[in-house]
C-alpha cells in the first residue's frame, strides 16, 4: 500500500458536513472531491434557478469544509479540463492524487448509483459506499416493510416512523392527541388576503452566487425559468435563518391553509425548506424535532405540527422507499395508457386557465410551487387530459428546485398521474373546477366560468373530469373510492354525457 490519501467524493445533494462518507475519515489523510459536471445539469433541462442554487450551495459548502480543516479538490463547471461526468472527474482525481481508496455516500438516484457501483472495477481501487443515514428508513428496512404488504399505504408506514422517532408520541406510546393524522383539519379554503402574511427571507446573492448566476445565464439560456427572482439560501447558516422564520411566523397557520391557493401569493404559510433539506443544508429530523418543540411549548397547534412532520418522516421517507423498492422500470409505467404530448404552455404559462397560468408562472419565476398546486392544478390537468406520464415526470424534475428523481418520480407517476395503477395511491387525484374554486381565489378572475361544463366559456376542468372517468371506466370503474362519481355519471342523461365528452374532445383538440 502506498502513502496516498483516501479520496472522498461528495455529490451535489450531499452538502452536510457530517455526511456518512466524511464522518469517520481522517482529515489529514483525505482529499474531498466535489464536482460540478455537465451531465448533471443537462440529463434533463433543469430550471436555471435550480442549477444556480445547487452550484452556489456546492461552492459555499466547499468553503465550509475547508474552514473545518478538510482538503477540498473542487472542479468547477467551466474548468477547461472538466470531463463532464462524475466518473470522468473521479478518474482525473485518481490521476492527480493517487489515492489508496475511494469513499462516497450512496447516491439518491438509480443512474448515479450505477456509476458509483462501477468505480471499483473502473479504477482498480477499493470503493466504500456508505449508507445515507440522513434518512430514517434504509432501503433494506423499507423492503422488509413492503414485503409483508400487497398495498404500500403511506399511513401505516408513517405510524411506524412516528414510533421509531418518538415524534408527537405520548409516554404511553400513543399518538399525541389520540389521533395519528389531522389532515381533515388542514383543508381550510384560502383566507382573506392578509398584509401581514409571512414571507420567506429573500437572500441577496453574494459574490460566489453572482458568479454562478452569470455562468448559468450564459450557459443555460435556453432552459426554462428566470434568474431575476433568485433568492435562495445557499449556506447552512442562511438555511437555518429560513427555518427559524418558518417556525416563528408560518408554522402556527401552516396546517390550516396548507391546501389553499391565492393569486400572486406563491408562498402563503409554507416552509419553503424542501430545497435545503434535499440538498443537505438542513437536517430533516432536527427540523421535525424543532417543530415538535414548538407544539409542546404551545407555539403551534397540533394539526400544524403533525401535518408538517407527516410530510417529512412520513411522505418524504415513504416515496424514497417506493422509488428504490420498485426500481428503474417504475419511470415508464403508464397504467391508464395516456399518450398525449405535454402542452407547450407548461413551459410558458401562457394559457387562459388562470389557475394553470398562476401555478406555471410562479414555477417559471421561483422554481417553486406548493404541493396542491403541483398535485391538483398542473398534475390534475395532465391526468385529466391524458398526458404521457413520463413527459409529466420529466417536466416536474426539470422545473422545481427541490426535485430529485427519488422524491419527484413516485409523486408524479404514483400519486399525481396514477400511472402505477394504484400501488402508491388508492385513487386518482382527479377533480373538476369546483375543487379549485373551493381551495383558491383563482376562478374569480378567470376567463372561463367554473360553474359551466358545456359551452365556449365553460371551465375546461369540468368536462375533462367527466371525460377522464368515462374513457378510463374499464380501469377505474371498480375503484370503491370512485363509486359515487361513476354513479353520478351513469345517472346523467345520455345527451348530456355526449355533450360533455364532445366539449372535452374540442378542448383537447385545441391543445394539439
């Protein structure tokens, strides 16, 4: 064995100083390799602000590691010798440093993990792939949980995570308040516009971020999105400031209005912390414990604390488990046989449907939309219109700053588009205009009339909803959670049904 160092590769979504690959390493005998590579910016055409956020966060994290005493070999995107891939950059680093071994934390996505799995053979070196213990549930633990079930329902997984962590549990091992889930209390319609509504901190770009913004503007000019509204935290310290802002100002009303939507108000009482959690700047379990502490101190209602914690230790952990359990073929599932191309207005926001224009417009501006805008506006429309679910998946992966395939794909293929046939969700999340009208103020200023199903001014969601049920009856007709709408459809006059489907057909034809 030579006296070479251990090479520790840190990927762009592993920006935690105690990431598993670093935890037991000897700083004096290690070189940390961080790599900005073209492959990761273009395997889908990511939003400009998403690319800028990740690159700036990586550069700031490298400085943080250096301050902690690590030797960091950092490869920038515009370095002339940059090979453009993780494997290519590890190969160049092996030549530079002559390491005795390589360490890395497991990747979040199949395609990247496949690269890591090939490094030992490629470089003829021992490669240790550390488990990513930022997550509560390992791949093996999820597989064991799933093996005993024919349907992978999140609610039961979530209860296990509550027991494991002790979050919002009594000393007797019961859920706080006597119930596991307070989602029924978290569906209030939007309130009157409030001038004192909390707003996330808008961080002023520093010199590092300004340099990155210039590179992104030049190199990715044809990607979706604007850089004019770039306000992300790019350091751990600023991410913690955003976390405190949420805990202090937004958490007390988060649960009540987490499904609500208001025109020109993209953030409402949402945390806006998912980009920082998913990139590694915030610790998800520590955040959940901080939320629990606010509840126990009487500073947040139980429905708000439980609703937030469920999103993190329940849903987030659950969809990661589904992603790895199901494997790469999951991305191509299409249980409803949807084949329509994604309409062009998903990239421009230029549509007369005010709800769609709002959700897409803020996505273009901020690389952000909250979960109901994703599920019940842009996702609902794609489901009703029969859009190819793989195209929908790629769009979501491209446009949101918090989108990594492990979390985005099951949300899209399973929950939003029902393309896995019900593995993840017990029914399609399909709704007409009435739901949007109830949960938002979008319909009041829309060119379409939410009360109409047929006619030139009719809300497209209304006819599309019934047409979706009709054309998918063979696949969905026996779904017990859709029994009532199918009964209502059957009771309609035959001429009304025909007119409804003709209305939908005319609208869909206009998309082509």
